[in-house]
């Protein structure tokens, strides 16, 4: 299963994002979609799994939850927008993640790309950074990877270019 993981589009989609979406079997979005047209455009291309973020309105909240936990190809996955990081998980989820850790924990919100292992909970944490043009990040980013028999394979960071055209 080929996964394209993005977050914090803040109503922005461009040809670079759509090109990478064509590669994927599924698109996962970790919140702050912005306008509903982002969801509509992506879900017209591929199956979409996602969560709503703190900027998202009722339209996104009607199709996405605050937490999305599911099994994909034998891997327990948990996506939420504001999740924190290993050792510093959001207090709202800390007890639940410690009681039953997923194999892959995904969040957005910070606009900071991270792929790190939590050795205490034996999980992999991913934050794809921000694919949109709003925020403080300098480089627009996403992550792609594959899941096969419960394993994450071939993770790769995708740099989409600077947040502001002409900025390097």
C-alpha cells in the first residue's frame, strides 16, 4: 500500500502535491485542510483518510474526526492533528497512547517535519510538516512511504519548494 502523507495545507493545493498524489494508493491528511475543496480534490483522486485540525470548519469536521485509528496492511495507525512528540505527547491523548500504543503515530500542527522512533512505546512517529503556503515553515514538505505486512517501507521526505515563491 503506497501512502502519501500530508498536513497543514491551509486551503492550498498545487500541481506538485497532485503529482505525488497520483503515485499513492491512499492519501492521509493530518489536519488543517482549510477549505473543503482540498478534501474534495484529493478524495476525487484517491481514497483519503484524515482528521480535522484546529482551523477546520464544520464541513471538514463532518467528514473527518479528531482522531482516526485504523489498521492498514496489518499496521495499527493513529492520526490526530495535535498529538505532540515522543516524551511530550499532548495531555489529551497521553494516557491512551501509553495504554495502547499504535505502530505508527501521525500528527500535524507544528509545521515541523519529523520522523522519529519512540523507543519507550515502540512506535514510529511521523509529522509531514506543512504542504501549504501559510505558516512559519520555510520549506513545504510531505512524506511518502509504503506499508506491507505491518511494516513501513521506503519512507521518503518530499520537498515541494519554499513556502514563498522565490525564497530559498
